[in-house]
C-alpha cells in the first residue's frame, strides 16, 4: 500500500492493473487517452500481464469487449463523450449479453458545439442501456470504484457490465493523493475471474445473444436484465461494506455529507459535488443547517436511500450537470419520481449548472441554498434556473459580434 | 489553503513546475491537488497550471480564481490579456515575476494590489520557449516563498518528477531549483494561506434568465469568413523573423508561399511579415534562398521596434 | 500458388454428413444457405460464428440453433471486432493455460453483403490490418435481402431492387469487395459459389491451413430478392460462373489466380434472362444497347483476368 499523487486517469489505469484484467480493447479519445496509454506502457514493459488491442472505432471496441467477456476473460475498456455515443448501439447490445466487464467513461460535454470539458450528458445517454453506473467525485474513488465494479459486475446475482464515470479535466488531468492498495490485498478482495458458464469452448457449444421472435420472450429477457440491475443495489451495499472493512474507505451508494440535522440539502453527482461539500462547510460555519447528498450509483437508482435521507427535509437544490432538451435536469426528474406520494417530501428546486465544465462558484452554492430556503418558506418552487450570469451573456455577445451575428437581431445585454 | 498559479508559455514546463511544487507539498504532509490547464496548448502560446495545498482534504476544484501566489515564468506574458496573469490578485496575494527588470519597475508598471517580487532571470535564451530549466526554477522559488517546504522535500519532489529523464538532467535542474530557492530566502514564507469563502457575507451571483433567441442568433454559426484574423497569434512568438531587404532577392514567392500561416504578404515583389499573426515558426528563415531572413529574440526585436 | 494437398478431387470426396442443422427460417432455395452448409461441412463444428446483421441473423432464434458449434450475434457494423474479442480471449486463455488446446475454436465471421460492402467495411479493414486470425464469410445476394432487397453496395448494374424499382434498375456498378480485400494484402481471399461445391471445398480447405485474415466471398443466388423460381438456384449459380459474371478466383501468396476459366463463355443474357430483377432488359422491349454494354464489361474483365 502506498499513497501517491495520481491523476484520475492514472487512478483508473491502476484500478485496471490491480484488477489483473486480461484484455483491454482500446480507442483513443480526449480526455481518456492517458488511461489506455498507461496500460499499454505497463503491458509493453512487462509490468502487467494482459493484452491491449486498439480497434478502429469505439463501436468495434465495445463489440470486442463484450465478445471477449462472453468468451470468459476479465475485460477493461475506457472511452469518453463522442466515443461513448459512437459505441451506443453496442452498449445496449452487450448489456443484453449478460456478460460482466468494466468500462470507464471520462465525462465530456457532447457536440454540438463540440467541446472538451465535462458535463454528464454523455454518460446519461447510456442511462437506460443495462450498464450499472458508478459516478466518482475524486481520484481515490476512481481507483476504488474500478475494483468494486468488477465484484459487482461478476456477482452471479448481477452479471452485467458496469460503467465507472469520472469527470474530464476536474479529475482526469488533476493529481490528488491516492492510496494504491497492495496487489495481495486486492487479490483477496477481488479473486480471479470465475467465468462459470460464460464461455465459448469446443466441447460445449453455445449460441449467445440470439434473436427472439415475439414480445413475450423479449419481455422476459429484458425484464430479467432490469431485475439483475435492481439486485445490484443489495450487491453494491455488500461489496462496498466489504471494501470499507478491508481498505478503510467507505463508498456508500449515496454519500450523505452533514445531512443528519440539515434542513436544506444540495443534491448532485460527480466531482463538482466536492465543491458543494466545501460550500456546505462554509454554510455550516455561518450557522446554516445544510448538507450534501451525492448518488454514487445512478443505475440501479438508490431510491430507498434517497427517500430515507430526503423525507423530512425542508428543501432540496437538485443541481444537474446535464440537460435533457425539452425537459430539464435529469436528476431532478429522477429524484422527484421517487419522492412522489411521500408525506413530508421536501420541496425540490431545479438548477442546471456546470455544463461543458462551466465552474460553479462558492457564492452560487450559497445563493442556491438561499433560493431553496425562501421557496420552502413559501411552499412553492421557482422555475428551473440555469447557472448563468450577466457577465457570461456579455461574453457571448462579444463572441457573437465577432461571428457577425447581425447586431440588430441581438437582444439587450 | 494555499492556492498557487503558474503562468508561462507552452514548452516552458509549467506543468512540470506545478507537479514539482505539488509533490514537494505532498512530501511535507499536505493534501495536494495539481493540474495543468490544457487549451490551445501550443509551443509559445500562454498556458497555466495550478496547485492547491491544505492540511485538510481539499474539496475545491478547477481553476483558481483568488490565488495566494502567482508565478510568471515569462514576463512578456504580463501584458497579454488572454494570458490572464493578473486575474484575481488582491492585497493578500504575492506576484513573483521571472524577469530582468526590477521589482520597482514592475510595481510602477502594473498597478496591482498584490505584493510584487522578482526572481532575477539569470540565463537568457534567444528563444524564450527554450528558456532552460524554467519549470524547475519557478518551482524552487515558489517552494521557498511558501515557507513550508524544505530543500530536501524540494529535491525529493524534483527527483520524482524528472527522474525518468536521467540523472544528468535531474542534477542540472536541481542545481537551478535550489539556487532559485536560496535567492528567495529573505522573503521565505511571505505567502500566506488564503481566506475561505464566507457564506454569511458574500456577493450574490448576477444570475440572469436566458431568453429564447432564434437559431439565426443562437446557433453556433459564424456568419462570415476570415474572422480568425482577430486572433493575434503573434503573441505566441518567442523568435521573430526579420527580413533584410538589402539581401532579399525579390523572388516574390518562396517565403510567402511556404509560410504555414499565410502571414507573409508580397506587394510588388516585396514581402512583408504580418507580426500580429506570425507565430515564429521560422520556416521562412529556413527556406529563403539568399538567407535574407534572420531570427531575432522577440524581446529585443520588440524594443527596437519604432513607434508608429 | 502453394498447392496444399487437397482431399477434394471428385464430388464423392465431399463430406456426406451435413453438419448444419435443418429447420432454419432461410427461404426455400437460398443460395446463401447452400454455400454456408457446404462451407460448414469442411470447417467442422469446432467453430464459433460471429454474426453481423443480415438474413442469417435469423439462423439462431431463441431457442433454436442449426449450429453444432457456437455462435455470437453482434451487430451490423462490427462482427469482425466481435471476432477480435473472441479470438483474443481464446488466445489469452490458451497462453495462460486456463483452457486446454483441444477446447480452441476457429473464429468465423458470417455476414451478408449489406454489412460486408457497407457498414462493416471499416471494422473489416481494421481486423485485416491487425492480422486477426479469422475466416470472413460473405453470402452475397446483391442487396439488403432481409429487409426486402433494397440496393446495397453489392448490387449489380441494371438490377431492379426495392429502392430502384423503375426504369433501368440500379444505375451504379457492383463494388469489388475481393479487390478491396486484396488491396489489404490479406492471408487469403477467394470467391466461391454454392453451385460449384468442389471448388468451394478446396478453397475453404486451403483457407483453413493459413493463419491470418481470410475471405470467402460467396455469390448467393436469391430466389426472393432476384425473383426466380427456387429450383433454378443451382442453374443460375452455374451460369454466373459460365458467363464469366462471377469469376472464381483466389488470392494467395500475393497473387490472384483463377480457379476456373469458363471457355467458351456463355452470353451474359442467358444468366440475366432467368431473373425477374433483369426482366426489364428483355420485356416489353429488348434493351439491346444495355445488354451489349453489360456483355462488353464481362468481356473486358476476361481480356486481362489476372489483374
């Protein structure tokens, strides 16, 4: 065991290395590339056993990942943003194969307009695919989550691929102290992959991923996958508890930070949630009863934990680093759906912020809490708010002028 | 919490500087975060990297708005607005400039509330992008200014970061870093940990409600050609090609056609270099048949420029 | 040509047991199924088929499979990548002695022309450049057959399809997939047809002896898509060879060699006139100019067939 400075990408690569993955189908994309470069150099240098193959697209990469997992080896892969979307057909497809492996996604905003910095619309596009999703807030969590993800994926009650998400730039290129567990400790926690019946062998013919005719059989297979994901809730809790016992780091399905006596709660996912944590400390210093809830698991959705934490609170700022066009924040809708019908459910206020890596300042967190407190007092939620300032509008106006957008069609500002 | 920003040009080793300082703070028992800011990360273009350090776990993330220390590796960046060198400096901040000029000169010139210090630039290089050891030098000076990093910790960190480049490189960098550290001894510990945000007394954000605008305005479309000429890539240049018209053969095409940026215009056989956009690649210097184009250090060339 | 000693000299040398199961949902008279079962008989059951979307997706419909060996359905664009994953995983298991050698399998991609000539080209090109040890079988019925025979990259000139129903049929020309493979310098490539089973068996046998990326491109006469009486599948297949429209050839050791040179060649109209998709060339009026051009194209090929 050693504590070293690692980027989020480095932590992901260490997770794969410690998991002793057999096979890494790869394709480069910013800001993920450092992960596969690290693995390639370890494999080439003989520090790690395994085979890395660069495919010609993410679609092929996911196909190879699923196919190798279906043959019975431990598989790791990584992508980001446009790459995840290019592979989207295969995400849904391989999830239906019921084969376990781990895919790391380094979140990055989607085109158009194309950008490099993070938000969660990429990974949320995979929300309904049948991959379990773990969202990380710091670099330590990235390494730990890759290990937890293999246990989760390979558990016979689940047997599904797992996606581990980390934010581009804010984690991928940022070094933080990370405790790298010793290989023996990891081997005890995560034994060699027992593929059981997952195999292609000469002596045991199998037709995998075959077609069905008719909605009845189709419904059966699809719903069984859904049930496997729901099992993931229990299995996750067990695995996370075992992990905490062995390694001393707790990664519950929902992080609750200073929530016990909180009246107002900030609710968000990913690395920006650590900014919310800092703001909670500042607000507590100022005598306000504020906490943070951060779902680490998005699929399966930890409905019970969230309800247990939220019922009885006065108000919640749901901060979505994503936007469902024509609806709004995805997390807001998900949280609202699980609170529906609960007596003493808190008032939810929807905020959309951090799109394309746009910063969220401490003052904005303070202000969100103020808005939620006032709304809870009134008993009525204000309309959803995009975190966007006058300065930012002035900036875009300047850019629009340079882009020769007709001045007379520009609004005030 | 300490918040430190390093500003330099692509190629000057700002990521290395932030990593050396980050590792040194980590070796001294701090929780640390360090990161480069990637963008148009091209040789000569302005870039920055940052470090946070605290005795407690760090929850803050992303770029540093209110730095306790800003280190400027290349003083020619200070007047470049896009570099954002002076952003967020206040009376509690320290600004360390790697420069030939004196601290007094910079204080008069800048009108910043921050405390201005100078790290004398000992070695000059014709090409500022090749300024030797600048990453190590900046990290060494910054380490001393913080007052919480020993020379040993600095050396260990430098070895960790530069080890793969070989012992000779490590040793040369280490000598420079330690020399810079010792030059700062008089102001050792001058940088103090910044204040935390105050939730009881803050300036609320000026949020606005974004209104609908038609796609003719709100689509990411540029409604004209050639708008990129508004980007002054001449700021990337550390070496300037200068034409000696006495030797210029008026061939009318070689330098102009082969300039990758189209930054050389020819009128009546006379080539003119557009210094607003010339990036200083020096292809023209290499290809000119009568060798009539010479590379000059940008700093000296700038001061020789006649005012319009 | 590296002449491997063949076990197929006469028709009666061909395997007499049929390895591919009955009961599949392929159309009666399917030229693709005919070629597949002939290929499978030679390949044997220690195979895993990695399938791309096409007519043969429906070979394995839960809970029925005609294969004695294994099968993995992937998607339309990426069957070669699926083959890559399976091959790599098997190699890893062998290397690490987690699987005895006798459990190893041949990895075979099975694809129609829709995927092979179009959406799947990039994945195929990638697998060849990586030197993947796999056999790539194309059943080429010259259109998106499973969706009702719209034109694909394999559709020949003048054929009427569901998306080129009127006028003179498809205006473009058939893409040359064999040459696209040869340009990659693969380990092996061959064209075959189910109507010439001896030639087919020898080529599959040769391909099996070579490691690396290998193409078996089978023209698949399609009663449904080409509009002919299913009993004519073999006649049309033989005519495709004897008119010179479908040259039987192979690429091995860096050279293209024809395994059958039709002599004398029959006129192309004998092949075309049996198929409804080309009926407009003969009725209500004979389109002499088009038929002459199509004959000339074939003649031009055979004037210098070794290229």
